[in-house]
C-alpha cells in the first residue's frame, strides 16, 4: 500500500505541464535571463537611445515652432429671407439645418454656407482688402506673406517667392502666372488656419475662428473675412432684385424723357396756335395732352415700382449680427516640440531590435 502511494506521488510530480501553461519556475528563469541580457547590452541600449535623443533635440532646435494666436468671432446670420409660410423664423431655421423640409439648393443654406465661407474666391477677396495694421495701410495678402510664416516654411527654398508681393489689389483674372502660383500656395496654407463652424446645432449662431502666427494678422483676417462674406452674400442674395430695380429705373428714365418731349411739344403747339379755332388744330392739341397724361401715369407707376424694388432689396439683404467680436489679447498657444521624445522612443526601439538580433545570433552560434 505504501509502495503504491509512493509511486503515485512520483507520477504526479514528474508529469509534464500542458503546452499552453507556463510554470512559475520558467517565468523566474526567463526574468533571470533578461537580467543577464541587460547586463551584457546595457551600454548599447544607452548609446542608441542617447543618439536618438540627440537627433530629436537637434531637430527641435532647428525646427522651433512659433506661438499660434487664435482669433474668434461669433455672429448670427438673419434676415434676407423671402416671404414664406413660416416667415423669417422658418427660413432662419432652414439656413442652419434645423428645418425638416427638403434641402434647399441655395449656397447660403445649411452646410452649403459653411463650405461657401471657406471657398477660395471668398478668401481671395478678403486677402485683397486694404487693412490698417499698426497705423499703416497695406494689402492683407502682403501682410500675410510677411508674418504668417509661409516665407520661412513653404517658400524657404524659393528666392523668387520669398521676395514676392502683390503690387496692388487684383481679381483672379488679372493674376500673372507667378501671382497665381503664390495665391494657390497661400490659400492652401490659410485653408488649414481658419474654420467656420456652428458651435451648437440647436443655435443659429456661427463661429469664425482663425489661428495664425501673428496676433494682428489673425484678428485682421477674421474681422475682414466676415465683412467679405457679408458683402458677397448681399450681392448674390439680392442679385435678381437689383437687376429688376435697375430695369425699372431705366424704364422710368426713358418715360421721363418721352414725357418731357411730349410736354415741350404741347407747350410749343399751344403757344403757336392760341387763336386757332379749327377742329383739326384742337384735335392735335388734345392728342398731345392725352399722350402727356398717359406718359405721366406710366412714369409715376415706374417710379413707384422702382421704389418698391429698392425696399425689397433692403428686406432681402442679410443681417450679420456680431455676438462676440474679436477681443485682445488673443489666445496664445505655444506648440511644445516633440522631436526629443520621438527621438528617445525611436532610439530605444532600435536598441531593443539590435539587442534581440544580437542575442538571437549569439544563441544560434552557441548551439552550433
């Protein structure tokens, strides 16, 4: 009986573990082996990590980032709505995606407005404005070239672009080839530096935010870009009404010229034929008088229609209400360089790979 018990105990102790299990003894041995590996290669780990840290540190010094200033302006877009079943409130809700109606094809509705506000034609109009910064009038695009950092970053290797500036405000059709290239690169950079958003879906407020390397530049761009949007919006929103108003005004002017000529002929005819009693003469006078009265009626109707169109333009014009203007000092964000941290991480990773390959080769040679 004792012999059988002893045999059973021996079998239990010597039975091997399943392949998917690790014994505590194996774990201890592995840790001990790692300790030995570290002792043999600690100098290599330190050297490679130090090299990575040094490279990252040098990169941080040579690529030091300037602080970024953020200008923010909140505004409300209202008015400019044609008459509808729901009035101005329904149009305003639709403009910011709050309506359940079918989507509107207008560029000033919903997300269309957000895309329109960042479009290149609108941005170029803003850049071509003359602004007064630090008591000096200058084109905003030239101030952007000088203070945005584009010269030292995107244009660092181009002497032509580094010395470039716009001689005057121009439209895209007037650009030279060099000016078109410069403007394309300026827009590519500035497109990443500002944004137009709707902070809350339940609110009709909009937010225009610009983050640039110069405080005055960020504030001037945000302020003037909103003015450009309002001006361009007004021109497009009231375009048809303006055309009709001009047509009615021209018609009123034409009628006035015809009326003046008819009245002059009538007065001249009366002066020359005061003693005439012949019926034919009276008929000519009556005809001129009737034409004068008819033209007078048409003229006043045209004036009234033109005036109504001008009032309609005022009603259709959008109303941009600034809720929070740009306030100084602007929020300043200092970008912390990460080259040193990345260098340390890459150096440590490289050293681990080198140590792994070295130890693997050493193990293979020892087995042979």
